[in-house]
C-alpha cells in the first residue's frame, strides 16, 4: 500500500485501516451476514458516516486493498523498464498478489468470501473493474484505443489467472501454467506496436 506523506493523509489512512481491521475481525468471529455497519462503526469508535466516507459498501470492507491491487496491476505495465516485456512483468505481479492472498492468514477470509453470495458478486465486479483498468493501461502502453479487443482480452486473462491460481492446490505452479497460455496467446494476437513481447 502507498504510504501517505502528510499528517492528515496518514491519519485518514490509519482510520481507514482501523475500520477495515475491526470489520474483518467481527466478520470472521461472528459471520459476515451477522454483523452490521453500525456494529463495525461502534467497535471502531467512529461514526457510521465515517465508515461510508472510507468504504462505499459493507462488501468493500472485506476488500479494503482493492484499489491498491488495481494500482499494482496498472503499475506493472506503466512502471516497467522500457525494454521489459509486458507479459513477464504481469506474471511477476500476479505471482506477488497470489502469494499475498494465499498465505495461511488469508484462508479464513477466502472461506468467508466463498460462503457469501454478496461477497462473491462484489469480487466479480471488482475483477471486471481491474480488468478494464489493466486493459486501458496496456492499450495506452501500445498507443492503442482503450477498447482494443486484444488488450481487453489479455487483461481479462491476467485477472482470471489471479483468481484461478488463488484457488489452485499449488498456486505458484498454477500462475506459471496459466501464463504459458497467456504468453502463447499474446505472441499470436499482440498488436504490431508491441516490440517487447
């Protein structure tokens, strides 16, 4: 996560983290559906309006690193060295995200998500948004229109690679297996502007 620089920004980030940590603790202890926003606010010692100023919905409390993950994916494209190929850069970032989300402490959270239709639906909409942001970054990197089908398709594949690998028995091996297919697809379909592979 990006570290805020100013005092006000640090305080705001600390409040946001406190709310998210409190919500997750309550959700894991009592069940996602059994805990309301008012209880989260009371336990975190903030107003309900403060909760909603940091999080758009109850579901967003569970996915508090959503924006950070999205930015990491975009930066894997935009911040890579000029001659680093696109797909290996994305593979490296997906490996990092999968490692983060498959640690022992993440397992109870994912069980909670799988058990909740509302959280599964939220996660699916989040993945679609991440794919669109990633597609836009890829297209901009290649000087193509954002809606270019090849860029949108590869972005979807990359986002799905994360979801599929996270659920696999051997997540790291799954990332590599999926990215072999993504690299093969990119080699055939990539726009001619991408000379770095």
